[in-house]
C-alpha cells in the first residue's frame, strides 16, 4: 500500500530515504563502505 502525502520534503518511502543517505555518506567518505551488515 501507499502512505499519505505529506506537506514537505519527506515524501519518499523510508527505503528510498535511507538509500539516499547511504549514497551521500559513501560519496563524502570516499572509501568503500559495506552495504550489508
């Protein structure tokens, strides 16, 4: 199912938001970061 639309910049599913955060951190660090635990 889908959630309700929100008024703001957080209108993405949790998985998409976490993926974007991890991608940004990997770009900033400049090293390989394991993607799984």
